[in-house]
C-alpha cells in the first residue's frame, strides 16, 4: 500500500487489501459509510452495468466488499478477476485509503449523519453476534448482559462520543472524516458525490445523472423500478449483503429508508450540541449540502 494511503482496520475489515488489488480502467469503487446507501448504490450500478433486473448472482457476489476479512482476499480477487463486465466494488474505506487511479470512478454516497446513526442502531440489533464472533475469532460472550440502549439514548451517546475516526469509522467523527475527504475531491472528474435524499426524491433523475457520469446508457423505467426501496426489500434474499449469514432477518436490513428520523428523536439541546460538534468537524459548505436545510 502506498505510504500516502491511510490504513483502516476493524475486527472484520482491513483496507490494506487494496494494496494488492489490481484495478482496471473503468472500475467503479463505491465508497460509503455503513447504512448510508451502500447496497442501494451497488444495486443501481448493477442495473446500469448489466442492464437487467434479473441479476445473474447475488449482489454481494457481483459486488463484493473488498476489505471484508471474512472472505479470503485471494477468493475475492479471483472472483473479480473473472468478471468480464465492468466491475463495481464495495468498500467502507474513505478515499484516502484507496489507491487513486484517473481511469477508475469513485462514487461516494452521503446521508444525514443522524439518519445514518438511527439505521446503524437498528442494524446492530439485527446482527447475529454469535455468528459474527465465530467468523472473526472474537472471544467473550456473544451477547453482553447489559441493557440495550433505547434509540434516543444511543443517538445522544453517538453524538457525544469522540473516538479516533480512523479506528471507529461509523462514529460521528468517522462519518465526517470520510465525507470531508470526498468533498475535497469533488471537482475531480472521476469522483462523484451522491446524496441519499436525492435518491429518495428523484431516483430516476439520479440514475440518469450517474449513468452519464460513468459513461453508461441511461436506465429505462424497468431498471428504475428495480432500484426502488420497496422492490429491493422484496428481494432481500438476493440483495441483502449477507453472504456469511450474520443477519438475523435479511428483510429487516431494508428497514424503511426514510430521512429526517434522527433530528426528530433529539431534543432542542441535543440538536444544538450536534450542530456545534459537526461545525468543528467539517466545512460549512459540506454541512449545508449534507443537511439539506434540516
């Protein structure tokens, strides 16, 4: 891995895998934070590239999470090397941890951080901790005996937490680290920022925009319909990112996809503290774009 790249590691991922992965001209790297539209963007890219709603394999096979330690690196590299279509690859690594190639496209999806945190809390409750511990070799009880925090309590704790963003990427500092880096690259012709709320408001328009940026044909109504949240939820067995069986309920992975829930769960004082925190973590123009007036 080039010295200029930052290495990101957790119990189940390691960005060092990008060091030995040979990129191809035209590759699409989908770089997002958890619960910020990763699977949605993978599906959109699959539809634009393959031109069919009947995918030839589960989405996680077509578009593997390259950094995920559960699957051996050589196996992931081999599957991607065998693909003859244009590749679209998932990562939760910020762009400063992925090799930059002017012939590769990088798509970063941003979501209001409070909405992302709400979805992350619900996702945490849908994980099979025993299975995850088995796969990652973790020791200790799979289900701690402490009381699970309410969504309101968890959200306040998430706003107040101040970990190293390179170690806890799904923290508030980690989210804004990821987006701040992408925002600084937004004028590069091969870096494309997409807002989650825009996908909700105008999916067809956003798919046409992305197709143009990627040099692909625009989608027909059938492909747009296949990318709707309800349609994806109805096909959760094929589309949920769960090749190792760590989800208790695949359909619950697609919970509701709405925006605005996070802000509504905080009181006025907690919302003010959130805005003070993010103002210290990201530039004002990024926050204006990210919050969309909410």
